[in-house]
């Protein structure tokens, strides 16, 4: 019977440890409101953002038209996040349109240093898909030398850049 109590205490410790680790998840945006998100487009491209039902509650809808050229659209939100030594960002994604490039960017508070995760020629998921981008998947896009570490985020951006071009829609929900 004593061994059962020992196993029970050990199992409780494991469960409490898992709960503590799970508690470190930070909701960056659940998109129940889209205040704070802005949208810009390159010359010849167009972008519109709206709030629509997401995977869970409301989500952010991005409608875009990249035209026939080398256009891009960006949606951006200012944030203030201190990053732990090891981190990952997760969001839900749904989309429709031609194959284009999809980027998720982290901008430091100075606005000079940008890290990105890029996917080329994306076939947009037609059912909600959870995307996880770990720290190791972010590359320095521009700014500081590669030795500078990303420790704080001042803004987050999602960008769609021309591959095949054309128009489409992307939905994003539950950014954590």
C-alpha cells in the first residue's frame, strides 16, 4: 500500500509540473477584437482586414489582391512581449487562393531588427490547421548582426508576398 501512495505522489508531481509548464502559454491575440491590427499593401496590391468567425470564437480575415506583379500585403499589430530563452508561437490558419508566400515576422521594439519565418508557394489549408513556429525556425531577415538575440517583440506581422499572385483570403485565429 505504501508503494501506491509513493506512485500517487509522484504522479501528482508530474501532473502539477505539466500544469505549470502549460500555464506559461501567453495568448498574444484571440481575435475576439481586431483593434490594433493595421494593413498595408505595396503599390498595385490591395488588402482588407475584417473580423469573422474563427476556429474558436472570432478570427482575423485578410482579403488580398496581389495583382499580376511582385506585390505584397502586410497586417501588423504592436505588442510588448518579453521572450523566454526558448519559445514558440502557435496560430490557427485557413486560406484560399493561388500559391503565394506566407511570412510571420517578429520585430524588436526599436523597429530595426526583424526575424521571420517564411513559407514559399503555400498551398493554403482548406480546413483549419494549427501552425507552430519554434525559435529555431526564425531567421534574421534584416537589421542587426546575426549575433543579436531576439529577447523582446515590439510588433508582429503576417505578410503575403507574390508567388503566383492573384487574390485570396486567409483567416488567422488563436495566436499564442
